């Protein structure tokens, strides 16, 4: 079975600084990869996804993630964070008939 | 249009009782998913439906858990003889098709088993 690891449970970062949220998964055989975000007091919503093609995918609010098959990673990055980016971020992998989510990373942007 | 709705939003029950959780997906979404989120843990995938069919039920944690979907729309997740370890937030999501498409999540049902 697939497993998804988000090693950093909490990431504090100053406003306008860069950030990387790490995600590793156990097997890269025919997987789809996702990042979901949960803002305070809101439900989960899709941030970006990788299905095929270019290994670098971007979201509309400046986040990007790169699919690295050899390292089985899908790290999320943003060059300059904003206060409004404070949220819980979940990495997810789809394989076969199931979805697998990581335990989440709480990003706190400090003014 | 309306998003995914779940009811009840909160449920407190006694150990050993049965509970039924309901999910109303977005109209026209053929795929429906159930997850469980326990304190300090990620989302645990329970089951998904494509239409009214659930191809893989191996994610259900025990035979006390069952789910059904009727008319390609509403789904219910039933937990029989609830245990304290069943306490969690149960999330439902729907999407246009399975796997590749964005899942739209409901607000969840917080289940507390005393």
C-alpha cells in the first residue's frame, strides 16, 4: 500500500520569506499527486495537482510543486509567502482505487 | 451552486450505539469519497463510489463500517456498535470523475463516542 509522508508537522516562516513543504510517497507506479489546503475554519480545497506531462505544476496563488519520480517526492514551494497563506497543507497520492493523504503541515506566516 | 453538504455536523453517541452519517454531493458528480480524520493524523481513506457502486471496500476499518449510495447521489456511512476509537471527523468529498479530478470536500461530521 502507498504511504505519504509529510515530515514537517509545523512550519513557521516570516512574511515574504520562501517556504518549502516536503512530501514523500512510497511508490511512483502510476500515481497522481495533489496538494490540498485547509484555511482556518474552512474545508479542504485543491491547491494543485500533477497527473502527467510537465513535472512542475503551479497554482494561481504562487505555489508550485515538482514531481520527482526518482526521489518519490512532490514538495510544495513558494518564493514569498503572505499572511493569507497561513493554513494546513495536505499532500495526497492517488493509486489504484484509493487515495492516500499525509498527516498535514501547518504553515504559520509571521508578520 | 451548492457544495457538498454533510449531516449532522456534530454527533455525540454512547458506546455500542449505531450511527448514520449523511453526505449530499454536488449535483452531477459521479464520484463520492469518505474519509476519516482523527486528531493529529491525516485523512484516512475509507471508501469511494463511482455511481452507486463501491469497487473497493478494503479501506473500511472494520466490518462495523458500511456505506451505501443511492440514485447516484446521497450517500450514508453507517457505523454499528460504535467504539471510542471511532471518534473522529468524517469527511465526504465528490468529484466529476474518479482519481484525476478535483475533490470538493464537505464540512465534515464530528463524531464523539462516549
